[in-house]
């Protein structure tokens, strides 16, 4: 959708920058950007919102979590999105950018739980991995024989452990702008590194060197940046049975006829293992709302109410049928209450 460039009149308002309602009235459709992982869930809510007469069906774009935050925090007004999806919590730097650009009132809505998974084509070799093995496969530097960090020498999975398949290490995953990439570093690479004795010693001696190690992925072809579109990764895995892909659980769940999830530390990624937190790749998913657009861009409050409703977010809701793992009932009810009240984040809420 293209919009005429508008001149906004800034006025003082409690909680931050406000803008002229007549100008915003020229956009009567909610615009949402952000995470490719959250995209299918928000799209389902948007379609339901349009069908039930809440307003025009919102426009939802998949830009990646980092890209969505940049667009969301760039300012207030019709040129800027109203909500952004995120597969991780907002970062302190992003929250600061919002504040600097006049986006003073940001509402955080945790919408459910996802499981970050490794998967391969059904025709591929069956494999079970530990987080330590994932780190040793994909880190740019790993401990050598004397414990010092060296350039990763592991070419095949069997180089890490003889019990693993003798096939080339090739993992397709998201770029640095993706929240899924951030989650992969924190849930897989950091935890995997900390479980290796030599890396644990490094953590005690030099925390910065330890952090640099788990934050750095290989650039020699073992890790392949495959973009923000998870469907493209599915297609590439079908074409290469020895490759692995990094996905949110919903994409694995949607493609069970084509893909197999990898067991991590003895636990397979399933709805129940993610819900119970037995699966170590579990992570929360979020939607962020620009409160200053509420009451000006039509339907935002109704859209949020639909998103946090039991018919959408509960274990029996339509988002669960899309692969979203529901939050515990009491937590979901508390989140829904705050979301409907449009309770804004404070600096103290953001890590």
C-alpha cells in the first residue's frame, strides 16, 4: 500500500509524542511487520479479525524481528507500522530507539511459546544431538587439544563424535536480523558452549572471549544464511537430504510429511515437551503494539483483544491448531488483562 507523504503536527501529550488525527484518518487499515516465526499466527488473527467485522483485514509483512523493530521504532504516524511481531523480547537498545523517535508507549504482549528446532528431510540420516555437539558443529572457534580456541576443524558430523553420521555439516538458518537467529545463539550455542569443560573454564577466566565464541557462527559453508523465509529452507532441505534447517516449531509441525525434528539432549521437539519446558529450545513469542496509534488507526484495540482471547490463544484455540504452544491459563489471563488495558512497558521492564 502506498501513502501520500503527510505533514504531521506534533502536539504535547501524556506519555509521549502525539500526532494529528485528521492526517492519520487517511490510513484505515492496521499495518504489522516483524518476525517470520510469529507471522503465521498474526496472519491467522488478522484473517479472523477481518471475517468477524472488527475492521479491514490488517496487512501483515514478514520482515524478521530485527527489521520489524527498526521499522516499528522509527517513529509515530501513518508511515510507520502499528504493531510488530517478535520471536524474542525487545532489546534495551531497541526500546531506547523507540523512545528517541517519539514512540513513547510500547505495549508488550506475550502470545505463546515456540520451540526452536533443528530438522532434516525425511529421507535424511536420523540423528540425535546434544547442545554441546551443536556448538562444536557451528561455532567459528572451538577448543583444541590443549583447550585453547582454534578455527573449527570439524567438517563432518562424525568428526565431532564417531557415533554421528559421516556426512558434511551443513545447517541452513536465518540471518543476523532474525529473532530466530538470536534465540539460536542464546538457547543452543551459549548453553552448548557452557556444557563443554574447556569452554566453562574459559567463561570463568575470560567472559568476553566466551561470549564472543558462542556468538560467532562459521563462515566456511557449514552454516548457510538462508534468509527470513522458512518455506525456502523447507524446499532446500527436500533438495538436500543431508542438510539441516533451523525453524520455529510451527513450521516443523506444518511440514511433518516432509521433515523430521532432531532430538536435542534426549528430548524431541513436540507440543507437550515445549509446553512443559522439557525441550530446551522453548522460547516465548511476542507482539508489540504502538499505543499512540490506538484510537487513531481504526481497530487496533479490537485486534489486540482478538489476539489475546481464549478462542485464539488457549490450548484449544485456533492458534494452537497453527502450531503455537499455549501459555499456562493463569499467565495467559494476566497477559490478556494487561493487553486489553494497553499497559505500556517501562525502561525497568526491558533487559
